[in-house]
C-alpha cells in the first residue's frame, strides 16, 4: 500500500485507418481518478488544481471533498484535436517480392503471386511502449505462409472461427524504435474481383505518458494531532513551551506553516512563526521549543498548516483498427476472329483479322504488349493498315494514331513476302486512364492468303502481356485454343488447247496455245513449254507483256513462256509464228503450275520431275496424332508457367489420359501424375517448376523420337 494520495490519469486513443493507411477517424477520451489507497485514514477538504486544461473541456479547479478509505473520485473528459497516435502502424503488401525497389499493388489472376507482407510498428515516443498486441486477418488466397523472425517480440499464425490470424506480441518497444515483421507467402487468385487483404487490430500501453497538458496538484487534510505544551521555568514568570504536530494517518504529510500566539490584555501576540516544509511519514511528528515570560499561565493558541502528499500516475491506452486494404486483380482475355475462318487452297483470298482484348480484371491496364504471328503463305499488312480502337467511357480512341500511347509498332521482317512468317509487335503504355475494367481494345488489319497449301496447319498465335502503372510481372495470356486459318482444298482444273495454221507467207505457220483456268482458284507461276521443230525459227510472239525465251535443245528449240498469274475461270491465248522450209509437226505443249515462289526449268531442272513426295512416316505416331500431342503438351506447359498446384497438374494429366497413345510413355506419365498429387496443393514455383518442366519436355521428346 502506498502512503500517498494517487492521482491516476488514463488517456485512451482510438484510431481507424482506411485501406491506404490514412487516418479515417481519431478520437480520445480521458479519466482523472483521485484514489484514497489507505485502509483506515480518511481524507477531507480535498481541492485539486489541474492547471493546463486545454483540449479537455475541464475546469481547472476541482472540488474533490472527502474520500473515505479505499474510496475514489473520478472525472471524465473528451480529448480534442488529436492528430496522430503514439504508436504508428504501417503495412506493406508487395504482390511481387521478386522485383526490388518497387511495391506492386496488383494481383495477377489465376497466377501464383510471389508476395511479401511487411509490418512496421513505430514508437514515436522517447519512452517505451508495452503490451503491444498485433492481430491481422489473413485471406484464404495466401498460401505457403512463412514468418521471418521479427526483430522484437514473437509472431505466430493461429486460427479462430475458421479464419487464419497473424499474432504478434511485443512486451516492450523502446523509445524511437521500430519493430519489423515480414511474412513470405504466395497469393493464388482465382477471382477477378477486387481482393481484401484482411483487417488489423493493434492494442498497446504507454506508461508515464499523457495526451493532454494536465498537471494536477491536490491539497487536503487527514488524521493528525497538534498542540502546545507549557511548563513553568525555574524562575517565576518564565515558561518553557513546546508546539508539536503528530501525523496519525497512513499518509505522508508536509508541515508547511506553524504559528503560536499569546493572548494578552492588549490583544494577540505571535510568539512562534515557522515554515518547516517538513515531510512526515505515518506516526512521525514535528515539534518546536520556545520560551515565554508571563506572570500567569499563558493562554496560547496554535495553528498548523499541512497537506497530504500525492503522486501522479499517467498512461495512454491505445487501439488502432485498420480497414482491409483492397488490391485489384489484373486480368484480360484475347479473342482472335479470322474472317473468313476458312480459305481456298492455292487461291488468293482477302481476309481480315480482328483481335479483341477485353479488360476482364478489376484493375486498370496501363501497359500492353501485343505479339501477333502471321504464318507463311500470307501477305502481312503494312503498319498503316493496322488499327487499334479503344472503346472508352468517353468514346472511341484511335490508339494507333496517338503518340502518347504507342511506344513501339513494328512488323518483322519488314517485307511483305508470303515466303516467310511475320510477327506484329506492338508496345502500348499510358493507357491507365482509359483502359478500365470491362473495356475493349479492338485490333484489326487486312491479310491476303497467297496460294496456301492444303493439308497444312497455318497457326496464327497471338499473345498479350499486360501490366499496371507500377510495373510488376506481366499478365501473359493467349486464346485458350491456338487460332488457325483453315484451308479448304479446291481442285485445280486446267485446260490446254493448241492450233496450227499456215501463215500469210510461204513457209510460215501461226500457232495459238490457249491456257484456260477452269477452276475457282488462282494459278501462279504457270510455265508453258512448247517445242519448236527442227528447221523453224520464232518470228513473232504475242502478247508482248508475257516473258518468254527460246532455249536451244540440240537441233530443236524449246519455247519457254512464263505466266505470273491466271485467275479462276480466266483464259489466256498465246500466239506466235514460226518460219521454216517444211511442214510444221504438231506437238502438245507442257504446262507446269509451279505456284508462288516457283522457278523456271532453266533455273532448276529439279522441279520438272514434280514436288518431292511428302514423307508421312513419324515413327509410331501419325502426323495427325503428332499434332494433337503437340497441343496436349503445350497446354500442360502453359498450365505450369501460368502458375498451378501439384494437385491441379496431376488432375490435368489424368484428364488427358484418353488423348495420349497407350504404351510405356503413357504409363510413366500416369505414375508422374500420381507422384504430383501426393504433394497436395503445393504451388509449382521456383526450382520445383523448373524440375517439372524438364520432366514434361522429356516425355514429349519420347513421342517425338
């Protein structure tokens, strides 16, 4: 038990932070408690002066009155104009811990986001803060949680009412110190809506600190005795006197002023005036001796001024509640429309490609890379032919014509030859204001099919890579089914007619060769060969725009004519004259359709024997099945690269079982699937991802062997 009056000041601060960690609400309350801790001594005439009462609404002078043993007096107040808390909370959730010097605040849809939660508790005071309790909800999409040891206190993950909670308890945090805790995790997001990261609550106590300027003092009386003793001295008329004060309470008291006065006929005479300022513990006393001359027994009055001593105890009890931080989800879809979806083989067909990119997430998209592949046998567009239209809330925006949006726009290679593949690469940025959720960008361009071949796969893959304003890992996606231009086989029909008739002059003959395309598809690089008999010379040739040459072949000559293109249902008549000295024997012209890229017989005699037959042998797997296997393993690889769990990958392999040829390799794949499922929901990331990708490629190569 203390021997002092206790003045107990308890201030409370309550802070509500919003998701971005700004102060949304702050309030403070306080209570002044005057406590009589004694078991037997009373206090009375208690008067308290609070001195500085600014921002509390209290009166400076407070009449406490009487307090019996164990009794308390309470006075509550509101604290106004609070600006901040004595303990500061900062939470940093980085959705991509692998990128240094940046905090990513967007989650990738259907991906494993390598994340990190960093928590800072900052003591703004010069003295310690104790009993810190930090509790935070952990959303269910956080997996593979790992707590790094904090620099102070203990942290653990628990569960209450089906919710995972992060607990961090700190006994004491020294003045101006910062407590740091990091939690490593993977965020696997299966929904496109905005994601709540969890609420937080922090409680703490700061002893010997207050939120106001209250500096209370209290005065009051307690149990005591005082009086004056008079003893007659050795000589008549002299008196030996003593004034005494006895502390009979359980409190410390201070004797401040003592006066003794003598009543005489002319009035009152002050004999003693002392200011001892003496502190007395319980049962201690103070006295003072003095002498007095008086013929009669002196009539003395005493006055003792004292006060009961006190101590002031202060503390701040704080509570911080933080609303859940909301992170948006980055997601998009791309669809490629091929118009028409099927074209005739060996034909020239005008086409249109339309790529529709839709923002399917809850985050605005700021940057996007588009990579669109054009197969060979198709003439690509020029850059000016490519249109990008963003349908924003404020109306359509022609992205392709706005320099502030276009970072790169190129076609590689830069030619328009159908003899090689082409790639369209577009890099866009500064889209955040306009490319909002559910907004579309349409990319369109013309394409010309140039004599495509039947029974050939013309894949035209397209990929987008999107990002937010704070650049993190890009969200990469392609259409679920790889786009393909279908080729419809159309029979080629060619009719050749020839006539020979005498010319105007003797020994001259007029020859007409009529080539007619009876089919519906264009014929390109048509080569016509007609023999000129021995003894005859070419004297005239029409039409003049056709390229031709006469090739010596021993005693005979060969007329070689090149026709660049012959459209469907089109015919061309070749007329030439030869002069000689005998009859002109009839021979049949030879027509070779070499197709686009073909060369004449003079350039390559190899082509005269026709195209080399296609080798269709593929070990134990036919060409069609080989293409299916390629698609199967591509889907498996994409699932791993986009982020999945061991269990989900095992299910995917089992679902594809019926599409994979039976045999030892299938047996090994199914065993691999069972091994994966024993690992449960463990995410396939890092070294595990590299190891599994290597195994999948090994299985694929066994089918390619």
